[in-house]
C-alpha cells in the first residue's frame, strides 16, 4: 500500500518488548464499549487499533460490552454496536462477551479482597467520602469504618447483596492508602448498592461494581494481555494494577493509554448528539451530518476509507485534533477509481442544439471511469435538448472563462463539440435556454481536423433525464463561531447544514439502491440514501465535493 509507514507505534514497541521478555507469549486485545449510545469515528480508531494489533500479532480480539452500569444501558445499542464493529471489518469470531456475565466472579473477587483485609464496608455518605478524600495538596482522612474485622466486613457485604441496605447507605471500598498522591488510590469505592434493573441480569443484583474494579477483572477473566484505553484513564492505572495484583491473576493484563481521536469543529460527544436528535435538528443518530459510524455509512463512507483515515492519524500519547478534510481526502481517494463517474445536473438550464435532427435520440458509449477501464462502459442517450449546469454558460464571461459563451466552442463530455450561438433570458436576466450548434464530425469528443477546445462540460439528455432529490451538507456547527457557545455551552448550530434540492440525472442513476455511490462529474461523490431511496427514485446524499484543500503530510 502507498504511504505505508514502516516505523512501529509506541504500543507495538511495548508489545514487542513484552513478547521478547516473555511477559506474555501472545497478544489478546479487546474493544469494550459501554452500550449507551452509537459508536462514532473515535471509537473506530479504538476498534481498528485493537483489532489490528490482534491481527498483526496473530492473537485474539474480543468484543466486550462493558455493561456494569445499569442506569444508561440499552439493548438497542448492543445491536447497533455489533453492526458497526462488523462493518468496520473487525471480526470477534466467537468472542462476544458481556461484563455483566461476570457479576458472580466480581462478587467473589470482592470477597477475596475482604478476606485479605484489602477491602472494607464503609457507612460514610457520598458527601462524607468526598470530604474525607482530601485534595491534590492534602492527604485524605481514613474512614472510621476502615478497621472493621474481616468477619464483620464479610457479613455486611453479604447483607448489602441481600438487599438489607438502601442505595448509598453502605459501600465496599478498597483499603489502599488515604495519603496516596494519586486520588484514585485513596480507598476507592468498588461496590455500591443500587436498586436498578439491569438489561441482562434483571433484578438479580442490587449491588453493582464500579468501573475501576470491574474493568481489570473483565480483562483478566478473558485473558486479555494488553488493555488499551484512552488517556483519561492514565491516573487510574495504579488502581488497575492494584486490582489485578491483589486478586492474584496468574497472567495479569496490562493497561496502555493512547490519545483520543478528535476532529476539529466536529461534534462527537454522545451528550451533544443526543441533544441534536432530541431537538429534531438532525433526523436521528445516523443523520449523514454526524460522525457516528452509522451516519458515516449512511453518508457513503466505506470501511476502507475509515481504515485509511485511522492509519493516517497514527497512534500517539499526545492529544490533538485532526481536520475533517483528512477524512474527506480518504473517502475521495477510496472512491476515485472504484466508482462510476456519471452525469448529473444540480442547477439546470436547457441547452438546445438547433442543428440536431428534430426528435432524434441517439445512444453514445461512455466509459464508466476514464481512469479505470475495468468499470466498463455504458450507453447514454443524447438529443438536441439537454440540461447543463447554469454556471457552464455566461452571457458576459470574464477573460479566463473557458465554457459556454456566445461564439465559443466546447466539448460536451463523451459526445460532440458545440458552439454557442445565443440564449434566452427572463426579464430579470435569469437565463432559461442556451442555444448552440453541433459538429456531427466530432462524435466521441474529438475533431477529425485536430482542432482543440478549451472547455469540456457535462450534460444530461432532457427527455430521458430522471429528476431526483439531492441533499448537500455543510458542517452541523457554525465553524466561524466555534463548536460551543461560550455563554451556555450549547452548540452553535449552522442553519445551512442541510440543503435539499433536485437534480437531473442520466437514466442509469435511477437504478441506484441504498448505499450505492457514484462520482457525479464535477459535483462530487454521492451515495443513495438507505432510508429514503425508493425503487426507481433514489435520493442522493453528497458524501464530499471534489475540491480539496487537504494535502497529505509528507512521510
Ligand atoms: P464517548 O463519551 O465519546 O461516547 P466513551 O469513552 O464514553 O466515549 P466507551 O463506550 O466507554 O465510550 O468507549 C469504548 C472504547 O472506545 C474505550 O476504550 C474508549 O477509550 C474508546 N474511545 C472512546 N472515544 C474515543 C476517541 N475519541 N478516540 C479513541 N478511542 C475512543
Ligand atoms: Mg463511556
């Protein structure tokens, strides 16, 4: 592949060293989403990174739903996440897991800590626990319940499970160090009472483990070697290590952090996307203006383009933000040679060829993609009445203008040379019809006498043209104002993020089915909408225009 980087990323260096030193003899990774929303482009990075490492080292990759928190999780999201991971090409084979399946083991793990004198039941309220925790500059205070006996702790914890206590009345805490400079190590809560119905375990439990306790156990149970997460968990690593050490797992997993992927001026946070959906600003989690995986798929992005994008982003320890233009670059590069180039007119005016035989329609052969012969050819109708783009004619052209103006000859793509002879306009100057004559000798787009034209324009034959709905997009947020409103933190929504218009297209395009994508000559790449396209009446979403300001950074 072009631009392939030979240098390894820092995670690969860690893995190489682990394998060399015999810390592990295999590589086992996982992607652990919380089923509380749709996956987005940032998650794609994590999925492809974890899956890619498993592939590269001939190891294993798990998809594990981190569903230990019963408040926000929904089964609906489980299905969408599975579909998205699969679509991206990450194959978990038969290794699909749910953290909630380990609740028994987690309970046993907590009992083990109690027996070792490493955990205690605490009666302080949440506020008191916070108060006792101290600050970054001051050590915390030990809980008065910290020195309960093992027997008492075992009994109280059992009673917590049996439902003797109300929510928040008692918690189980790890007994570590209230003076630790790392706040996460100051006797963190590892189990809480919460009377909530869980989507998987129903009402079996009224106590639930906290993330920092549950996650390392999940990894250890599954035999994960390298537990890759994002930077915000860096300060939690000592606790992760503490949990796997105290629970005496024979092959403790190792946590490695990398920087989250951020896109400049793009909304990724679940909270904001939810608000856009609820306020009806977008038409759902897969609205093509969003960057959820489902939205990107609907917009017409391919798994290949997203893999390429993630590869270009690299893996790093430093937070940074990537320009959306790079994502656009990747989809253009991916579709450029793969998809047919068709003609569609977004802002039409009529072109009448006055010397073309009245009423005649002929069929011309056109390559589907002049840069890729493998895509074959198609027949397109041609007659004396065509649609062309409004901006391909000018009554008073500036000097460098190469397209149609009175007296100028241009090429109609895949067809003939035509010379502009006149036009008809409304009283307000709006052009309605452009007139021209054609040279029958130039069929196919070349003159036998070798004369050249400077401009080539695209067109659609009028009597056979299909009229379809087309949607053009801009960023959902107003880039000038910035993503978030400085006063109240709300989103600065761009009122022009969606333009619905219509286009005349060549008949072949009427066959498009949801997810089929094409290049529309000069107008960009378009994809048939999966929800709104009907048989014979596709609706096209613009994936990306053809113009780019993005330059691939030199390796
Ligand atoms: P968000 O709040 O944006 O939905 P999250 O971290 O709460 O993200 P999880 O379901 O907990 O979502 O994340 C699953 C995995 O994806 C975690 O390992 C997390 O670190 C990773 N991840 C989440 N966001 C990003 C991102 N922007 N870039 C890379 N990895 C990410
Ligand atoms: Mg989360």
